[in-house]
C-alpha cells in the first residue's frame, strides 16, 4: 500500500510540474508575441540588432520550446540519427534559408546578439546554416546525445565556411546538416579533434562505424554544393570542431519574468503582429494546414516584398498532410 501511495504522489508531482511548465511556456509565448513583432520587423529589414535584445526572455523561451519538441522523440527511440532526421524535418518546415529564397542572410555566432535573439530569428522564419543547425544541435543535446558544432575548411576556395554538426554514439558517427538536402552522411576515415579525453576515447571505439541508414559521403558523388548544399569531402576533412556559442545562457524563469517587466513596448504595424501570431501558432503546432495559412497570408496586399518571399517559401516548405500527421 505504501509503495502504491508513493507512486501516486510521484505521478501527481510530475503532473504538477508539467502543468507549471505549460503555463510558463504559454505566458512567455504571449510575452514574445507582444514584444517581438518590432524585432521581427527589423530583422526582416536586415537589421538584426534594430532594438535591444530580450535576452533572458528569448533564451528561456527557446529552452522551453526545445524541451517541448524533443519530448515526443525521447519516448520513440534512442538513436541519435533518427532523432537528427526528425529534428531536421521539423526545422525545415519552420525555417527557410538563402537556398530557398536567395535572400542575403548573414547571422553569425561571432555576433554576440545572435544567440541572445534566438526567438527573434526563429519567429522571423528565415535563417542561414547557423540557426537551422543550432535548433538541431540544441535538440540533440537535450536528448542526451554527443553532438558538436563543426565548421568546414577551404573557405577561400568555396566562398566561405559552413556550419554543420558532428554526432556519434554506439551506432557510429555522422555529419548532420539541416541546411543542406542531405540530413546525415558518414565520412570514412575521418574523426575531427574532439574537445575532451573522454570523448576522444569514446570516438576511438565508435566513430569509425557507419550508422545504419546513413549514407557514406563517397556514395553521394552525384550531389554537389551548388545543387544540394553538400560540401565536398576535402572541405569537411579540413574543418574543425567549434566551441559552443558565446552567451548561450539558460536563465531561470524569474529572469525571463524580470526581462518582460523591464521591456519597453514599441508600436509596430498590424501586419507584423499578425505574422508573429501566425508564426507562434506554427511553432506551437497549432496550424492544421500550415501551407494554406502561409499562402493566405502571402496573398494579403499589405505584406512587404521581403516578407512575402519568406512566407511564400514557407508555404512550399511544408510537408504533405499525410507526412505531417505521421510525423
């Protein structure tokens, strides 16, 4: 009887924690929907730092959102590459890059404000490789996997470097990339220099394996950087593990509340408020037909040209309804 009572108390405590979590997440989404519209507007105009960052709010809300999207994956599998593919599919439905739009997106971890504006970038709907892979990196880390940010080499020959991910586990090792058309690939005979002795020891045991269902880079010779966003093997071999981004903080709930209280409200046009609300519903998986919702928004006469490009690309980016339902 005592054991049964203890189990009941534990279940009640977990349920209470879940309710508090959902309540906090909803409150912070409400707050960002109110405060974020002018920030999304300045970002879409190409000025990421147009207004002061809402750092504690954005970083706390991003953490809560990552916890929400990863929870269903935790119960389904412990395979890092299954998790990576699922996170990439979600990320690609939520964000478009310069590959889909030809817009000039210059976010960088070197910009201190970038990490403090995670939700501004996420709500805007457009990004480059940094944000698209940051979402996947954050999700895989939340799920307990060994995953690292990785920067390609040979930037002079290729017009710049590229950020993707390197992950490994008992199944083997692979590069993971939400930006390209190739979600995962294994590069035979190459293990980057990893940051700790323990991780290097684990890599010596497992990283040489090709994970099940993950192709070798050498099998993808018909794909290229120009056509599919796949960087050549020599650029990968010349690359390095990157440290975690500076200022990637995980503030407590109280800091986010204080941030909201201190924030200055800035008026913005109704179209941006409506867009942020549309994005919120998509991020919270409340849109029954995302493609149709984006098409209808793009058809509005007052939508600025750059925003229309992004929204039109987002409409095309949505998976078919049957695929979305199964995912």
